[in-house]
């Protein structure tokens, strides 16, 4: 089954963003993953509304926003208006998770939940029915180039087992190397955020890399 390949745009060359988006689109990107960080929920600041607008301008493919921000419910419209098709919120940063997921869907967009390595799936079991996508963090969010946390594999297995009762797709975010992509694809994961571990800063073209990753 074809896996969803989601380039992590925080890893892209922002000096040539139009070229990067165009090349990644042609290379077969399924969704442009835009990491939004507020320096409070995570110890970093990455992409902002203008960056999402810039990505949106150069592709008709899906644009997804990973909101690593406190109290995301107050800012959902910012990212919908910037062009997001899918918005991930963290249950660890939002008091009203089901209300916020329902709001995203009421605006005709896809709703996602991004789950930190420390968060047990049972914490979110009440809202999984509202999720179109689950973003399973396999690193502590905030920075590219970190090491994969193998303990998360058990959680992925639990979420895969629960999948038959819900409609969510499972996307893995963090240190997705070709080896990890091969292993977790075989387990049944639906897609991967591609950063420095597989896509950016490599010696091959985006086209060749994505072709190879699809074959794994
Ligand atoms: C992590 C980021 C991802 C990803 C980057 O906070 O959300 O974009 O880790 O990819 P890697 O980990 O492969 O550099
Ligand atoms: Zn992300």
C-alpha cells in the first residue's frame, strides 16, 4: 500500500522555498508538513503563518500544520486562513481537545492529533473518533536531527490495534530514516514525516529518494 510521504518543511532551504516546494511536489510529496512552534510548548520557534502561506502558493497538494503551541484552539483560524488542509493539535497543550477537533472539522478541514512520546494512548481514547490523522511523535518535538525513541514502537502497536474501531491514519513524525520507514510501514503505519533522516541534506534528488522510500 502506498505510504504517505510528508516532507518536513522546517528542514527545507528557505532561501529557495518556491523551488523546494515545486521540486518536492513533482517528486511525489503527499503533504507538506509545516511545523509551527511557539517557543513555549516546545523550546524552539519554527514556521509562522507567512511561511504556510508561502508553501500554499506553490502547491495544490495537501498542506498540514503541526501546531506545537500552547492553547491552539485560539489560533486555528490563523492556519486555516493561511491554507492548511489538515491541522494537528497536541492534547498536551489544549484544554478542550474534542471541541477543537470538532471545530477544525466544522471548517471543512481534516483534524489531527499529535501525540508526544510521553503520552499514553489511553489519554486520548475519548477523542480518537474525531481524528482523521494521528501524528505519533518518535522524538520529543521541537528540533530536527534527533534520535528515534524506540520505546514509542509499543505505543504504535497499540494505536494500530485500535485502528479498526476508528478511521484515523497513523503518520510517524521524528527521525524517520529509511530503515524506520521500512519497519513501521510493514507494521501498518500509513505515512511518514520526512526530515533530515531521509530527505533533506542527502546526496540524491528528492525524486530518487521518494521513489526509493515508496518501494520500502
Ligand atoms: C520534529 C519535527 C520533524 C522531524 C524532522 O519536531 O516535527 O519535522 O523531526 O525530521 P528529522 O527528525 O528526520 O530531522
Ligand atoms: Zn512535525
